């Protein structure tokens, strides 16, 4: 694959990562501000579906980077894949079965994956490997991609993990507060109805 084609593909994934980072930031900010702009309210009905889309895109993207473009995954890359791939399958399962359990587990895996992404990005930032666990043929400090001056492969993965965490958190909050219940909410009135008495 030519350099220009590979650069176009990675730039597209970098843009998607920016969008994912925006979601990851917007959700907690909206929660802290009382969802003034209804970000959470608009995302909540499709939170699990969006999380599944993020995880599946990240999984397919990682395969394109290694199998189509030819970037050799390092040890940290494989560890992040080990968290992202199951999260993708769990989220797809949650969408199909409408059960919250798989989505919760995917959120937990994403927390662990985000920690690895941050560690991997730190290794790239300092230009050295910590612990000496990576293979010399595929060093963890190598930057195959660097769009916008900071968007490397572990940064993209970290944005994906963060978005999944935010979206699954919305879903968990929704279910824990009973918003998926088929029982209609009780309509509150200013005054309780007075009993009717006969004369």
C-alpha cells in the first residue's frame, strides 16, 4: 500500500478518534452541568449501539493497520486489542439481547484498556520503553502514525476506550434508574386529589 493511501486511511481514523474524544468529554461535562444542552438525553437512547459502533470500528481499524497497511503491533498494542475485541463482541451481544450485563462488562474492560493506552502513549512521548518487555522488532515507543501532532495509534485507542466508558456509563445509569421500565411514571401534581364524599 502506498504511503499516501495509508496516510489517508490513518487520517480518517484520527478524525473518528477526535469525535470519540469529544463524546468522552461531553458526557461527564454535561453530567456536571445538569445536561443543560441535553447531550446525555440525546445520546442515552442509543448509548449501547454507539458504544458497539465505536468498539467495532476500533477493532476493524486495528486489523486494517496491521493486515492491510502493514504496521507491526507491539506488545502494548496486543494488550489493547485483548480488551477492545471482547468489548466489541460484548456490546454487540448487548445490542442484540437488550441485556445490560455485557455492556457493563465491556465498560470495565475499556477502563483497563484505557490504562494501557495511557501507558503506551507515555512510552511514545518519552521515546523509550519501560520494563523492556517489548520486542526489539516491534518497539512500543515507535510512532507509526502522528496526526495533528499528538494523535498516535494508542491515542486513537484511548479515545475509543474513553468513549465506550462514557456511553456504557450512560446506559448503566439509565437502567439503574429504571428508565427502561414499561411502567409509566406517576404524574406529579401540586395538590393531591381530594376524596369525593357523598351527601
